[in-house]
């Protein structure tokens, strides 16, 4: 779910929980940082898809 009150120009947080604040772009994500593959190179391009049709 997207947070209509998102207002940060410095940080973008996607949470698995339902906690909202100004940095929270979306909640109820199906992955946490610990679920991502290790070894992502710092210069890699990462594509993030936010599907709001679920």
C-alpha cells in the first residue's frame, strides 16, 4: 500500500509492517532487506517495481 502522506526528499522506506511516517513510501511489503540477495555490487542498477493492483 502506498502512503499518501509520503513527503521525504531524502529517504524512501518500504516496510513489511503497517507503520507510517513521512519517510514511508509504502507498507505491507513482501520482502525485507534481509530477504534480498547478498553480494549486490554498489554500482549495480536495481529496478524496484511497486504493484498497487494486488
